[in-house]
C-alpha cells in the first residue's frame, strides 16, 4: 500500500471555494498512485466526510452549492491533441436514474458553470465533455455526487491593516469603517459604539460582501470602540475597531494672578479639559493694556502651567489670557484674567495684638503674624530692639504669608516686647506683640 500523501497546501481560498494541493506519497507501494480520496470536516466537528473518492491529480477544487443552484469547476485537458478545445458541454444524472440530461445547449467557453433552478434536496452526478469542431470527446465524470442544498458557513470578516491598531481621523473629517464579510446564510450586521448604539448621524450600508459605517464631520465625541456584530444560523462573530478623532485642544482654565511687581506679573493656569486627542506641547501667554483692544503675544512657547511675564510698564493696568497648543493646532484663547496694575504694594497685616498672654517657664511660647507683601517680604524678629537669631531657643517658620516665632522660655529675661519686621523693595513695616510675665 502507498504511504500517506504529503502536507496539504491551500492554493486559493474564496468565500465560495477552496483549491488545495498536496505532494504525492514518498512511497507508492511498488505501483503508481492512480487515485486519491478527499475528506473534509468543519472545525467544530470531529467526523470527516468524503468529498470525493475519485481524484487522479494532486489538486482539487470544491465549489459552491445553494438550495437551488450548483456551481462546477474543472481543469482543461492535459493534452488537447491536434485540435483546440472550443468549449465544454455539461450533463447531469439524478441519483437513481439512468438517463443523462444536457445542462447547456451551447458549449461553455470557460472551465466553470453554474446550474440554477435546481430542485432543493435532490442528489445529482455531473460529467463534462470537451468539444471542438470535430464534436465532443469522451465525458469526464465529476467525482462524487452533489446534494442541492445551501452550503453553511460561519460569519467571518477581514479587517484592513489600517483598522487593526487605532484608526485616527482629524476633527471635521470622515470616519469610514468598511469591513468585508462572508458567511452562509448571509449574516445580519449590527454596529455599536462602546457597547451602545451608534450616533444617529452615522450612515450604515450592508450587503452580502461587506458592511460600512460612515460619519461625516467627525467630532471628538465620535472617538471610541466600534463593534460590528455578525450573526447567521451557523454562528456569531464580532469585529472591533478603535477610532480616535483628534483636533485642537479646548482652552486652558485660568489664568490666576499669583504675584505682581512694578514690572512683572506671575501667572498660573490649569491644563485644558480636552487635549484634542493629541498631547499638549505648550502654551502662549497673551496680554494687553486695559486701554487698548489689541492683544500681544509673548514670543516664547511655555511648557509648564506657570510663567512670570517681565518687562511690563509700571503703574499700568493689564489683562492676560492663555492659548494651548498641540500637534494639530492652537486652542481658542482662554478667559481673560482680572485686571491687575503693575506696582509693588505692601500687603496689609492681619496681625492681632494680644494684650495678655501667660506662659510657664520651661514651656514654649508661640507668636504668630500674617503678613502679605509683593514682592514676598523678608521677615525678621526682634526682642528689646535686638534681632533674634534662630537657635535651639528660638525657632522661626514662614510659608510666605504666615510667620511664627517659638520661644523656649527658661528665664524671666524672656519677658518683654517682641517685634516682627517685614522688608521688601516697597518698604518696611513693623508689627508688635507684647509678651507678659512668665509664671
């Protein structure tokens, strides 16, 4: 007996047929191999079914059948002899009958033929004859029998490479998701977005060969995961496409005025709520005097959300606004800031003088003072007119607004008046707090 044939190769695969080939056995058993038996099974089944038991070549094409048609395909003769083949005649025989019936009245010019209006569920044999000017040759019987019924196929799809990662569309562009499909019976097609229904502005068209979703004037809200749900009597399948619509960012939030001097303003703002689907690359600061309508732009692009604008005119009132930038473009300008005047005002102290305070010797006494100034002032503490130097006895702290002095009282000489002194370019102010007797 011969050995097993070599590995099977898929030479051609369409939605209706498969052409396979294989290598002849390495061992023929001492006699030439003159026939092959071809079997197939569905991937979900265990049992194989015979496709044909009469195949003399190492290739074979399985064509299509429906509930009312049969499609045949064959190979031309290896040797046409002295006369060229002009066409082919096809005959069929109902299983259980003796008579062969002609299927076509004129020869088919190609090696394919589809018979329509066939009786559903009936079983037939077919044969093909090559014809030329001298007549038709001996018939070659198509291996096996064919039952006229719908060939079943689970739904499937083929995604284009551009859909397999992230499909990027610019704001205002067109989202076009076109997916080739197959399956018998023809699958139903249903689109979804993020597991819910698609936008009412989406246009959907489906056919036997594919389904397409189209959205014109794409917006950021159209970003998401789109699903194509396929289903027929054989099974279900779902295709997913991630869509990202990119555009210009929304405007930043702010700015807030953080500090003012006679020639500069420190600003801070928040990132845009929507970056447009593309990373923010920077910001522009725009400013104008309140007496004019034209905005000016600081030439440098800023990468953080804080910036101090220098070179402003003293005693002049200004407003500011921020523009965000990504790879697509610039946002609209943000809201205008409050009006601010470039000067160095010294902030008022919220210090409250305490007339009496009792502290026990050996325990710390803490004095607090709130002072606001622009620029931020330097704070010094004094006792009896002498500056206090930080040490284990005296601890000082400041966050730029709130200032404190902690004294570890260990002698009666710690009694007396303590002074807090604030100094900046705008001037100097003294703030007093009296310390009563220690007990």
